[in-house]
């Protein structure tokens, strides 16, 4: 959910596990420890704070507590740095923004900024910049002080999308094709154009741009030059590498590029043809076979790889393994078997956690085939539909707790955030 994620990632512990005799495992991995609970979390690796027990609501904002909220759309977390959360919500012609404390929900500004058709972002040094277009100020780019008062910092330059890149602001014009990185004072560091409308995010410390024509880029934040580019592809960012998943003329393939800090290797260390990456925010990628060759196989085959080298860390073979509906989430992977039962494993070392019986056909809300990953917390796996948030105890193979919802569940800085109608709520971890 965050467009400017430069935070460190929490590293979970490895659960004590049993062995599943029916599964053949080859394992290479090591143990790591939990980080401090106050540490910032990445938004793209699926790791949550402690949600092993059913949580209470920590705080809620809604149409009654946000001035000018029209109720014509959802409240969203537009950006986040630690406990500083920038909320966005419909207001007048466009959207308004306000800064809140992500732990308590207290609003830091006395008055929100009505950006209209513009946008706001939060930099690494906790400065908010807003492109205001048809909002509550003359069109322009503004820096927002601690009280929420806009201070003019330069012309609008037709900006409608703003993304924080370090302590600067990446600004995209209304057609989406002109991208400029500017200092808070408005000085241009670089600019470039794209053939199709672009959208920028900072994912795991890397500046990623995707375009409406299906292209993906990782850009050098100092120059705007391509560090990586691919066509008809998805870009997946991990702590030690970047994967591109493309579907070119020769079929689907995965390419693996090591990374260091905010740079990416120029050439891939591995090209895996007729392979794809299992969907879900996770600490490591899980590769699965695709295409004609996979269709001819009697069972599924999956490989967990190291993004720094492209080499397999561990793989699983089971004659009863399904070729679909595998779910990777945080540091847990849930494999489906042909009878629709589940087997849970620790992603980092391949250790077996537990198993779960097939879901009832009368209970789709607990069918993992139909649910979306929210994240993992120790041996707890959180999955959601639009009606239910469910925590699975992966070690025991049971449901730990349930919560009825009416909307979506997502992770922000390791916290579970519920968006339901005209309210946004944060669940308190244990």
C-alpha cells in the first residue's frame, strides 16, 4: 500500500516442525530471529506483527472524523513511514490528505490538505509534499508543515501523481508519460518520458515503474536511467534480488537479477523458461511450471529460489501435489494437493509445518483456493475474502480465529488494515 517503502524488514523465527513422509524435500536454509516489535516492516514481503490471537480494533477513522469526506470512495493509506501514515479520502473534486499516527490513529494535522485532482507523498525524512490541482490552494506544489499548513514550493507542472524517492519527489503529469524527479524546493534532478502512461512505486527500496502497455522498469533514482526493463512483464522485488515474470513470444519465463541496496545487476543470473512465480507477497519466490510441459505432468512441481543467485533453496515433489492453487504468503507457503487438502511449509528452510483437511464445499469463506494473502505472523497465516478474515495455525493445521469483515484486509507496516465502506480500521497486534 505504501508508495515509498524504504523501511527495514522484520525477520521471523523458524517454527519447530514435523516431517511429512509423503513429500520429498531438498533443503538449504538457515535460522533467523524475530526483530523488535517497533521495527518498521516492508509492505511487500507479507510479514506481519503478532496476530496469533484474535485482535481487537486499535483505531478507526470514518466519514464522521475526516473533514469534508464525501463518502464516494474508500479511505486509503496513500503513504507511510514508520508511525507516520498519510491517509487519502474523497473530498470535493478529488481527494484530501491528512497525516495520522499509525499506532494510535491520532491526527497530526489540524486541517487536512485538499489536493483536488493532485496527489501527496511522504519522504524518507518525513516531509509531505502535495501537488494541488483544483484544491483548496492555487494550483502548485506545496510542502506541508507540522501543523498541516501548505507552504508553496513551486509550480504544479501539471503533476497528478507524486511518489517519494528518498527525500525527493517523483512527479508524473496528467497524461502519465512525463516523469520528473524534483527536490522538495522544486529543482529537477532528471526527467524522462514513457511511451505509455506510467505508474511509480518504491518497492523494497527500488524505484519501479510500470506502464499501461505492460512494460516494467527499475530506474536508477540518481539519473532516471533503466537499471532493468522488460516487456509484457511483472516486476517482483525481494530483499536480495528482482524477478521479472514475462509472457513473450517464446512463452512465459522468469529472469532473476541480484541486487545490492538500490541497484540491480545488468544481466540475469538465471532464466527459467516455462516457469512463473506463485502469487502473493512473500519473503522468497516460489517458481511453478507453466505451459504444455507442465500440463503433461501428473503432479505439480515447485521450487523455492534465492533471488541473489537464482539457485534453488529447496523443492518439493509429491505425486499427489496439485498443479494449481499454491499460496505463498509472508514466510509460509501452502501447497494444495489433488484432494484439495493443504500442506504448510516454512518458506525459508522448507521445514514442514502442518496439514489441513479439504475445505467443505459449503464453506467457501475458508477455502484457501479462493482467498487472498494478507500476511504471516510466526506460524499464523492470515487470508481474506471480502466477507471474512481468517487466521490459520499452519503448525496445527487448524483455524486460529475468524473475523467477519465487509471489504478488504491489507498489511501496512506489519499492521492489519481493514477498509470497510466509509471507514478504515487498524487491528491491534498481540
